[in-house]
């Protein structure tokens, strides 16, 4: 599912593997979990366990923690 927020939330269901979809995105987007990719421009807060996009907390997968920390602190 792809979640978009412009003036209101919209959700789109796509039949496309997340790894294949990830390859199509530019460097603003970051995979944070095996099930989640986020736009780094929309991250409002983060900890070692999750990122917050607006008021939604999204968990960070164990294997993505180092990559996320390097991207968000660098």
C-alpha cells in the first residue's frame, strides 16, 4: 500500500514487490523496515526504535538501524 498525504490522506493498493519499488525511488526515500519505505523529508522525529511521519509512528527494522542512523544524522 502507498500512503499519500496532500490535503487529505489517500491510499493506493499496488501489486509490486517492495524491493522492486524501492529501486525506482530517489534518495529522499529510505527503507526502514522490511515492510516500510518513508520519504525522509516527511520524518518529523525518530528514535532508535521508530520514525515518526506526521503523527504516525513506524517501526525501524533491526537490520535497517545502522543505515537509517547514518542517513538521518549525516
